[in-house]
C-alpha cells in the first residue's frame, strides 16, 4: 500500500533531491544498526529513490538485509519499521525545508 502525504513541496533542485536520497539511506542504515547487532549482518542494501514529477515527489525505499546468525528479531518487521521511519524522516526534512 502506498501512503500519499500532501505537505506541499518546497522548491528543490535535482541536486537537493539526490542529497536527500543519500542522507535518507544513511539515516536508515543508522536506524537498523541501532536495532540489529552489526556482527550478525551479512548483507545490507538500502536504496532510497526520490523522483519529482509534476510537483509530486515519489519515494521508494527498498531494504535487503540478511544475517549470518539468528538474533531472534523478525527481519520482515524490522524492515517495515525502518521503511516507515525513513519515510517519516524524509517528510520531516521536507517540512523543515518548506518552513525556511
């Protein structure tokens, strides 16, 4: 299910969109590493794709994670939490940019 949030976008350039996407990936990585023992992680791939078209910013957050040993956490639940957290982080950044 896709969440649509109408916050009204600030004027943003392609460069700013790229910077936001990269920072979103870093923030989600930090979020996950606070919740999963780093030494248990075998593979971690996070992608935040932002595309601006006709005044609408589409956000696609993709996370792939695998562990070398079980830590008792549901990775599916954790991935969804991280995606939700990343979307909220991005919304907050956009709102701050809009208010400047």
